[in-house]
C-alpha cells in the first residue's frame, strides 16, 4: 500500500509520507496497550500498511506528548482528594523514583521521575502538580514517608493530610500499568526517557479507562464513544497546529 503524502504546510503531520489516520492510530496503540513497536509494525502489516518499527518510534516521540497535553486540557476538572505515592525504578543500574498523583477516581494528575525522595524532591513534585492545576486539593493522602509532611507544611499548610495505612491503595494500584510496561520495554533507558514516556502514557491510557466496573453496558459504550470522539478531535487538531 502506497500512502499519500502529508505535505500540507503548517501542520504537525507536514512532510510525513503516511496520512494522519495511520500515524494517530499507531500512537494510540502504543500508549493505550502494552505493545512494542515491533508488535504494532506487525499489526499494521496485516492491514496492508508497511511501516517500520523505527518510524513508529519516531511518531510516538513526536506526537505522544502533544496528544496527551491536548487531552489534559479537554478533560473535566479532577477531584479535590489527591493520592500521592512514589515507587522505585531501576534505570541503568541506578535507583530512580517515580512520583505519581491521582485523584479519588483514579484519574492521573501528574508524574515526576527524580533520583531522590527527600523533602526537596517532594517539594519539587508538589510545585509541578500545582503548576498544572488551577486549584489546591482539599485532602492529601500519602504513605508514611516524612518528606510529604515536610513539603506539605511549607507549600500547602491549610490542606488536610492523611497518612493512615491502607488509605493510599488507589495511588499504589495506579503503578501497576507502569510495572507492566516496564517489563515489556525491558526497563526504561534513562530518567528522561521514563519521564517522557510515562507522562504521555498515563494521560492517554487513563483517558480510555472510564471505569468499566462502575458502569452498565449501555453507559460504558456511550462513555467510550465520547472518549474516541475526543481523541479524534485531538488528532485532527494536530493537522491545524504549527
């Protein structure tokens, strides 16, 4: 199959051989499911689209964060109860920490990969969270790491802080998709690679998880239809973005 050129000036797809539909579909597959670039190459080959895994890798690097940022701008306001947790990542033999925040519905707020989990690291993560959200939470729920309390006392002194055991299961469960992808990718190549991939993957994957266990089948289908409608709008917007 010989794809038509994508030389329309002033678009993110400019100078790409393949149409926007194929590019956005490959990006969606990679960030939504636990697939490798070679898996997607084979899936596209079955459909008659001959594209190399290296091209798919470049598409994901170029478009993934752009699509994720647009989804972030379009989503409803997250909840006011934040669950925060950190988990270690082994990268090139060195320990890094992935800090993650989700709301009471499991919607990912932000992530940060950094080498420490002391007070300075917690403050950095709090500042990154507050920069991307136009409000402060009502409640913070964390594990018993003392760095959270020290950072919260300086940056969010009026916010309730809960550290009881078991309350933070929602944040801890949110790390499970990361562990699955980490095994599939045979670990991240660098802290910058982990930050770049996980920040996009978290937003795109969670966008297509509306909470199936809470919805009846008709409501779930309607919700998923809205998710895909938003995704199509985001990928079409890239055709008009310089």
